[in-house]
């Protein structure tokens, strides 16, 4: 088949992107060395009816399929007829690929005026965008009703067309492709793992063709293992009998030691100072305590009473 771009990883493929020329350059933003990186198959000018031919390139190991088609159908006819063909395509995928558990249907991207033709296609672009809006609404409702069917919205309509679309107003620009790739990466982030960093032209359908994972390094030993031999542990003894050996700490890791220890002499001085302060406080309380009711009177009154 002509004008078909195929990109497979040297690993069993579980996720695949199938679509038209708008997703032709998405693979440039993915690392083939990651396990969850999808494979890509695209054909320039692909339509919904022509997608059945591209399904021949989808290996039977694929469980997640991402569709990107509909732009060329919207340009040739109404949205209702295109959506009916899209539903037939979904049924054909379920029959041809029974292992596929999740299908992500990409919404049709907006179009802009062709700057190469000095924006002479304004009426055509306006009609295509209106039909694309109808098609996307029908596809959203259908995804809510069918199990295992989801829609993917790249939301390029909120970005100025000069940035998101190329000069022809049809294909995404470098920035538009990067945005689409980032959305796919977020969708497949959980499955991204390291794998052989090479691209292949044919899919790998068995584990015999993939590289073996590198041997894991042994775990890093603890710091206490490098300090000295492991400590002995205490065996369970009867509490009514005297132990046969001195008491040992039942732990294998070193005990916590303060960073700055207080010398023994300083500890004794601190204890003496603390005892002196306590005795002084007690003496002050007992000496200032009144012993008779006249102690509460001023000295002048006490002199008159005496």
C-alpha cells in the first residue's frame, strides 16, 4: 500500500495509533526505548472506509487502539453520513481485533485558511468546521453509550491557527504535533517503561524477538553492615530462670547516639547546680511564709501594737 508510514518498536506492541496524515509525525516525540510507547501507522488521505485496510498492519497483541480519522470525510460530505460510517468501522474493529479492550476516537481537528493560497478557501473552511463540530458532538454521545470506547480531544481550537496549524491550514504545525504528542503521552504514561531504543518496520508479535531485561543490581547494603560484624540477638528465656549469658540488645541496627555528648564532669556540675537552685527556692518560700496574723501588717502598725 502506497503512502503508508509504519513505525514499530523492538518490543511486543500493546498500543497503536492508526490514522491519516495528521498523525504522521507523532512518532518523533516518542522514545522507542520505552515499553509503553505505541506503534504508528498512517496513510495520507485516509478515510473512514479506508481504515479497514490499515487494520491489517495492527498486530494481534494490541489491546489499546487510538484512531485518528474523519477529516477527509468531513471535507467530502455531511457529518451525519461520516458518523454512520464511523460506527461501522468500530464494529469492524471489534470483529477483526478481539483483543482490543479500549478504543480512543480522536475528535476531528479544526481547519484554517490556506495561507499559501492567500486565504481564498474561507467558505470551504467555514463549512468544514461546522460539520466537524456536528461530527464531534455525535462521537462524544456515542462514546458515552458504548463500553470501552473513549474520545480524545486535543483542543487545538483554543490555540491561534497560526501556531497550531501549518500554512496549508489542514495539518498540524510543529507546535500542534507536540501538543498532540503530549496528550498521548499523558494518556499512556502508566505504560511507559524502558525497552530497546530502536524503530522497526515490522511488528514484534512474540517475546522471542525482544531483548531480555538487564539483570538487577543487588540492593545497597545498610550502613551498619559496613561498620562491623552483625550483633548477636537474645534468645527467648524463661522469666523465672536466671539468664545464662549477659543481656544483649535485641536489635541488629546501631543505637542512636547524640551528636554532642556531655562529659561526666560537666554532668556532675550540672547536677550540683540544679540541687543548689532547688534548695535555694525552697528556703526562699519557707522564709517568706508568714507565721502569725501580725506579719501581714505594716511595720508602723506593729510598732504601735507593741
